[in-house]
C-alpha cells in the first residue's frame, strides 16, 4: 500500500508555474519579456527600503521576531488600531489560509464570489471545508444578495474581494453595509483589500473604517502590490474583534515572515507618501489602457485596481498564447478572460498593440 494524501488534496490540480520572463525572452531571442501576469508594480524598490533590507540582511543568522512586534506597532499607529487587532502573515494569502484553519473545517461552508481570487477555492478545499461559489453578476459585480442568501448554519466564513481580482470591479459603501447588516454573527466576513491603494472611486469604502460595531468583520491588506514588496511576502489582517486576530496568530507558521520582510514593511510605511504617489501613475495608466481597449471594441469593465480584465471568453487562451509569442505574459483564465497588469507606459503600449492586432485578426 502506498501513502495517500487526504482525498480533497488528491483532487486539487498540481501547481503549474507561470512563464518566467527571462526564460521566455531567451527562448524568443528577445532582450526581455514583459510580465503582466501577477499584479506587481513595475517600479523598482525605493532606495530607503533597499537600505533597510540590506542592513537587516546582516542578521540573517537569527530567526525573525515571531510576533512582528515593530511592524505590528507601526501598523497600529498608522491605522489607529489596537495592536491586538492585528496579525501579520507571510503574504495575505497566508492569512487567508490561517483564517480558514482557525475558523473552518470539514462539514463547514465558505462562501465567495466567482470568479474571484484564484486561491480561495484551493485554500478552502485544503481546509476541508466546502467552497460555495456565487457567480458574479453580468457586469462582473458581486451578487451580494445571492451571497447573503447562500448563508446557512454551516457557513463559517465569507470572503469579499473588494476590488475584485481578476475583474477589477468594486463594491460601493451602501450595498456593502447592507450586506454586512444581513450576515449573521456566527459568520466571519473577510474583506480582502489587496488592491485598496489603487481605488479612486470615493464610493468604494475603506474597509478599515467599517470595523466599528461589527465584531465578525476583518480586513486583509498586503505589502505585495502598492508597496512593491511582492518578493518579500508580508501582509496583515485587521480585525474588529481582537479574538479573531488572536485565533489567526495561533495558526501562524512560526517565523514565516522574515526579518527583511518585516523591516521592509516598516520602511515602506515610513515612505508611504512616495509609494502612494507612484500608485497615482499606475491609476493614470490604467485609465489610459481602459480607454484605448474600449476604443478598439474590447468590453473592459471599470477597474479600481492595477490590472484590467478582458472578457474574451473562448478566445482567451489564443490571446495569451499570441502574447507569449511576443514576449508579453498575461494571466489567462480559460474560457473566461485574461487579466493584464498595468506595467510601465512602454509595456502598456506593447500590450495595447497586441490587443489591437488580435482584435483586428478576429474581425
Ligand atoms: C485579492 C487578493 N488577495 C490576496 C492576495 C495575496 O497577496 P499576497 O499573498 O502577495 O499578500 C492577492 C494576490 O494576488 C490577491 O489578488
């Protein structure tokens, strides 16, 4: 008899790495390839952050601070929260996993919209709970009424990705408040705001301002996107109820947020003005890209993130393959659409050229 994983793990697809831009460029004989697939920012790290990391690297013979005390204190001060309401994790995706480990298991349901962040169904399945996927509405908005109606006695957690990955669409304050009012106290609502810093619509609420009086709500944020630290893996959770943050801290993989990640996050908070100014450049490019795509007839929804969604349906994989052949790596979701990260102006121009060509060829 051979060893066998749990049945739900055996059914999961094996991890398939995306194309590495250096390898792709070498294969195509190009000077470089463009990675517009993972919603990173194209800017290099700030010199002040690199200096903090270089200094911290001299201590890599030591384990990191397991409680991320300095980073937690900096976040508490920045957002006017009690440190007990915070949990730091190895990227916010780890915090999703920790939340599920703490709150859901076999026999439980976890609700989220679909299509949404591709890790949700995988992480829910790993936890042993059942993913309950509620289709987005026609224009890619969350169907909050249907999500509220899907809640039962078995429901433990609801993820609300705002703005939504991969569609870029965002929920407004009023419907979100109405939804939260409908969610029973036994259900934890996780407001995943990985792209919060790119939001420009004033009607899209900052979830950290919605915690008061709602003990079953928590917010996920990350340093991977706007703060440019995707490679260091650090994110945080802010919970209305300190007991939620405590439960999440209990499921932390010990020492999984490195010293360099903690130090870089603290330095990034100190350089926040500079980093957020760069987000404005991304937003300006986002609007330029959306307008150009609409001009050539691609029905792109508004985006409040650093990426755009091309609902290409069955043409999606061909589009991604053609892009790859030109050294442009996007993120396709077969049969559905492609998510394309806003890059540098030159990268965006290259992507728009590709889109125009593919659209014209399809006419
Ligand atoms: C909606 C959403 N949540 C969470 C994450 C996880 O980000 P990280 O683990 O890098 O913090 C991502 C990353 O793409 C995301 O899109």
